[in-house]
């Protein structure tokens, strides 16, 4: 610790941790275990605030400091239970500081606890998407269908129900778009890339006519009996290639949709455009992906910046 940084005992006095310990014991009747955990948690907060921001008194901490501290705990890989306990320690500490007249407001009251965090969905990297799709071999009996299925699922950010409900007439290859009917029958037009269009074109030319036996109902993707593909069959197809690709993370059909949105935003796409392509009625749903993007940027900064 540098000479300019207060030592642990000095920080404890300036952050009133000894008086807080008495408060926990005498007024709150906290168990010895809780007292010990809270003392350790607040000592770590005091050390972090002093080293990171030069804050050496309880009254100089603010809400921005506390939010950054919680983010630092997430970056360290602390469990949700640990973070929740540390936030609880801080909130109890602020009740004490308010009662003592040390502070006039509680900056911890708006701290978001792990229970309130929206879980960020798993996403694939661009390289993992490539591995997944390239794991489809031309030796596979349904290779043309399966490649078209995965290319389109990722290329248009489709829900698994939309994989199965797409009709041949909904794929406009010349215009490089698909017409999708999502939740509540709401229609949206989604652009697709040339790789997805090419894969669908080959499937329509080489395999689907052989699968169609009058039971296809106009649906784009058919099973081995010529009937429309069902959701569970779609899951099984994806699972087959996930296993073959050797990708260790859990992958569901929705993972491809999440990856579609995340990769667009990482590439600089407009949030409103992504909202429209995903078919979200409320942009707050799409904004979840901006959290993923920020998390990605923070991890990149931490890994590659010399002072990260």
C-alpha cells in the first residue's frame, strides 16, 4: 500500500467501522458470523474506494462509487450470493450512518441486487457460429435442409417456432428477405445475407422436392416423412451439430437468436433496427442486448487495455 493510501486501521476509523460493529452487536443483535462477514465486506469496500477513488471517509462515498464497486465484484466473478450479502452489509451500514447523522441520504438504496438482474442470455462468438454451421457434412442425408435451417435461424434471428412455421412463399430470395409471422401473428420483414439465401436456395432445389409428398402444407422445412418440421425435431437437429462441433457452452435454438442480435449490435447496428428485426414490441426487451454488448466491451477492455 502506498504512503498516500490510509492503512487498514485508519480506514476503519474514517469509515466508522468500529462504531458500526458495536451497532451491529448491541442494537441489531447480529450474530457473530454476520458481524464478521459485514466487517470484512465493508473493510474491502473502504480499501477499494480509497485505492480507486481516493475516498477516505464514509460521507464522501456516492451512488456512482457504489455502482462501480458492484460491477467490480461481478468482474471478479463473485457469486450472486456473495454480492447480495455485500450489498446487504452496505445498506445496513448506511442505516447506521443515517441514524448517527453522518450522512443525510442513503446512496445504496437504488443499488440493484443480483435477484433484480436480468440474466444475460448465452451467445455464441462469430467463430463458434462458423464452427456450428461448418460441422454439417455433405455426407449427412439432410445436410441441405440442416444448413439452410441453421443459416436462416442465425441469419434472421428467428424463434424456434418461426423456424417451423416459415412457408416457402415467405422466403423471397431475389430480394434477400424473409417474411416472418411472430408472436400474435405479427408480421415482420427481415433481411438475410447471401450465405443464408444460398443455403435455402440449394435446399429448395436439391432436397425439398424429394421430401415433399403432399403433406408439407407449404412449410419450408420438412422432416424425413415430408411433414412440417416440429419444434422438438428442430431442437434435435441443432443438438446434433452442437455436439459434433465440440462447442462446450449450452446452446438452444434461442441462442442463435441471441447471437444474431448481439453480433449486430457489436457491429454498430441501430437499436431500433434490431428491435424491428427481432419483432420486439417493446424496445426495453431489445435493450437487454445492449447490456450484453456493454459486458462484451468491458471484458475486451479489461483483457487488452494496459491499465484494464
